[in-house]
């Protein structure tokens, strides 16, 4: 995915250590480097190979809107609005493409239950003033002729877009390195060190200590695995997702925009690939691709897009989204001064990367916490008596 | 699959060239070497990586019996009878395991149409005196508790077994080399050379000539691609099959015998893997694993064995079975003296390897053609005016 950077000496300390080189950690590192900090971004494996490497990259605040999550919907919309400028700046600074495509999304129903669910979603979208229009079955098929005849109608969301998370991670790494930051793969953090009541660095699984006055935990689902002083953690659990990569004819793509139902989504890349996802499984860190997961995805995709049977099945993979008890992200400084959280992004990590990076980098640079972070403070779990 | 043999000089000629190092070509080579011939077995790629590498290895003359194929059923049964001794001798001579398991097979129906189809099959099996007993749904589930409750009954075929084709190919290669034969990978045959009215050798795609007084075409579906003198070919076409490899708990296997319906089969290996196959597609040499093929297999397997959803999906692959116009094998000397055919084995290549190898090696050693080969002569297509 990302190109290998030139060999350079790896710093053993810096102004800032970021644990996790997924899109969240890399974006924070890039924005911090732009502000003159010297971030070192650690990853337990290859950068971008965790949840980032399995994500479909939907930027879908409108079709992913859900009841009772008004604060999160606002956050998602705010990050989506930043995406075009974020991508333009990133592609210019990195020299990498990111696969950002402003295609829109069509959310359709293939049976009566799904139609009722989408009607309720559309009501919510209208109440919130989101850009979403109800379409008849015929109008849906006029937009996407490959839709199954059983489609009864759906929601056109012309502002929901996509990016390639793998390309995005590569671009972020390149931009971060050009801005003076570093990435260190295969450096698994074991614990966060605390001295005199505030963070002093990170200890690796190898025993190596990396000193830093500030540490960002952007380790996704693995944030819950870090050793921390009592009361300093936040509760993060992995939620397994399986995803398929199909390949069709680039010259005659099956679909031209994101097509989804309440059960499945299909995201068309510009090279003829179609990403189909995703299961939602509470399975701990089990990362197996299962017969049941693949069957569920293919069956749901076939119901809405019968033509997928002709596509090549190139890859099936599984990863772990980071989820908190309320399924909302956790962003900001927690109980230990200098220890900053940026995880729990659940299904919205790629979408939320620009806003998260801007807000966390500002915080690290000494600014007051951005008001949009307030609902997502790590302190909400301590207040509720829940810690990681 | 097979272990790398020690480096040795590759012969540029021999008593015999076999085109194709699948189980058919390797078994012929082994039997010929045992008779003192010096066979050279060529393969366009890796030995055992064609149809052999994608086959499930069912040895199922009873559950695969079909109307109007009495001669072929006889041939299948005759080869199945040779299997235990063939394996014992091969494992002893090669020092390799082959995954031969005498598990039996259970052929069940999950709906009324399948039940009628199996009732007709059972009638045929009884007429032919095959070892097959009709079981009630309860009796089926007593044998295999993982069967779906929708199973209405089925046929117990305790004599249908399995072998691992990949292990078998490796064992055959080792035995053949110990007996004085050679295998040459990545040597694609372009044409068969004829001089003075009889075969004189093989020309490779590279232009290299390999002289030999006898040539066996065991190239599977690729037999039809060889350049041959006019009228010397036989018509062989590829029939695509897709197959899945699942992995379950070795200590608690989902099934203990082959479980199949008229639509799908599941073959349990001793290491916890379950091979699920296979699609039958007239697609030429297209070898793509497709969303539709995987969906078809998983859906049919789920209907009979709901527990497969828990298994890991380890691999999906596609290959090409060799089929003739009458879907029966073509074995024996054809229009050109010295040019011997051993292909067209359709779904029964692994099953038929022992008998094919014995009969073809005897022919190459100067014996009269075995009577069981007579129905499968290459001349039947010339008589019908059909050539490759």
C-alpha cells in the first residue's frame, strides 16, 4: 500500500508519540508535524494494516445517520465537510492519490421491512435537514440500472462519498514524513509510562522505552490492551467486521455510486473493484474470515445487485473496529495529563480522521479543547464508573 | 504440496514423455518407471497445480453413479477397488502420506426435488448391485448430527472414500523419481512431433525438442491446446469448477464422512479442513473465483450443514476439468502410433488414476490394450467425425 520511505535513523524520543499508524494516528501525526511538533507514530505491525486496511472508506454521514446519535451525526457532518480540502492538501503535500470519489450513495430497500426502516431513516434525515431525497423504485433503477427488480424504493444521498483507506494511509504517512514526523512499524506498545503524575513516554513490548511529554492513543481496538495506571484507561472493545473485495470490468462498472441496503453496502472504486461489507460481530479479537460471514455478505449483496455473481472474488478479510460502551468515539485528554485519546471511532474512523486530527493536533499544540470534542471526552466513562 | 526433489540433470530424451504432471500423468509415470521405462513427465507449471490441485479427491463411484454410464460406472468401481493397495504401495515406496481416508459418504436430500432425484439414484444403485442403503432422516442424523433438520433422507454409501489430491501428487512424484523417472516443471509442451508416421517426441513452447519413441498426453483440459498433425487430436474442453477450503476444529469435526446433496459436497480431512465443491461451468479457460460461484457453494452447503457458517474460509480456487463430447475419458493409442491419450477424466480423474496408470503403463510396455479401456478409445471420436 504505502511506499517504503527512505531509510532514516528512528528517533528514540520526540515531542509526541502516537500509538497506532492507522488513518487516525497518521492524520494526527501529520497535523501535529505541520504545527512544528516532531511526532513519532508507532505501529504494532504495518502502518494502515489494522482496521484501516479492512475499511471500505465510506464517507457517509447521511446514510449512516441513526436515531439518538445527534451529537455524533453533527461530528460526522462536520468531518465530511472538511474532506475535500483535507484531501486536496494531503494529495498536494504527499504526491499520493487517495481514491477520494464524490459519487453519492443510494440506500435502497429490497423488502417491506427494509422499506419501513428506510422510511424512518428518511424522516430523521429530513428532521435534521440532511441532503437526502426519497426515490421510487423506477427512479432508483434509473440511477443504477444494475439494481434488482425487487428494489421497492430508496434514499438518494448525493453528499455521501468514499476514499480508499489504504491509499489514504499511504498518503498520510508520506505527508507526515515530509513534514518532519516519523513512523516506526513493528513497534508494539506495551504500556504508557507515567512520572510525577503525568505521561513520560511509552514502553514497547521489546522493553525499549521511548520518552515523550505527550502520548496519543490511536490504537483502535487495541487501545483496551495497553497497560495503564489504575483508573487511566477507557473501555474499548473490538467489533469484528468481514469485508469482500470483488473485481469487475473497469470499462463497464456494475454501479457508479455507493449502493447499500440496511444489510450490506457495495462501494465501487474507480479501477473496477467493488468493496462489499461488512459484518458486525462481537467476537473479541478473532480475525478469521468465516464461511458464514462471506455467505451473509454475498447473499445480501446478491439480493440488491444480482450482477455481482459475475464479479471476481479477489479477497475476503476481517478486522476489528474500536467501540466504546456507547459506541461513540473517545477523544481528548483523560485522567493522566499528557495522555490523549483518539479511538472508539466505531464505523466512522475514516470519515472522522480529518476532524479528529485537527482537534487533537490543536490540543497537543496547547490550544483549548475544541467544543465539538466535548461530548466525546474520556471523562464520561470515569463519571459513569466504567474504565478500561 | 510436493517436496522439492534434489537437483539432478534433466534428461533431454527418454523412453517416454508424459505431458502433464497431474495425478494421471504422475501415476502413469510411476507405473511405467516400475516397469523399467525411463519416463520424463513434463508440466507447464508446478506438478499437481492444475485440476489436481483444485480437486476434492472424492473416490465416489457409488454416489457419483449416473444413468446411461454403465461402462464408466464399471471403470470407476474397478479403479476404486484398486485404491487401498495402490495407496499402500505408493505410501511405502514414496514415504509420503496421501490423506487416504475410508470414511464412507452420505448423500442426502434437503427438499422434495432432491429426494426424488436420490430415490432414482438409489434405484440405479440397487439395479447395479452397488453398496448403498436408503436411510430415513433420523438415521441420517444419527450418522451425522450436524445435518440440517430439513434433511428428509438419503443414501449411505459406506464404500465411497477420499484422498488428498495434493498429497497424492506429491507422493506420486516422489515414488516416480525413486523408481528412476523424472519430472520437469515449467516445461510447456507446444506440439507433438511425428516422423515417418509415428511419434518422435515433443516440442516445448521454448522451442526445445525432446525426443521420445512414445508420448502420453495427460495434460487434462489442456490436451485440446496441443498442436498435432491433422486428424490426430481428440476433442477435450475445459469445464470450470470452483471449490472452497474451510477450516474447523480438528478435535471436534463438523462431519466424519463425506456429506453431499445433489448440489454440493463437503469432504472432511483429518486435520479439520472441509473441502466444499464444486461448481460446473462451461466458461473456457477463465479461472476466476467469482462471487456467484462462492455464493452458490456456501448457500448449498449451509442448507445441508448449517454449522459450516462457523468454519474459517481459508481458500477459494478454480480449475478446469477435462471433458470430452460424451463426458467419458479417452484412454489408449490414437491415430498416430506411439501417441497415447490419458485425459478426459471429467470429475473422476483422482478416482481413475490407479486403473488408468496400470492400463496405460502396460500398453507402453508392449502389452495388448486392457479390455476395460475398449469403450474409451480415442478412435471413437474419429469414427464420429469429431476431432480436436
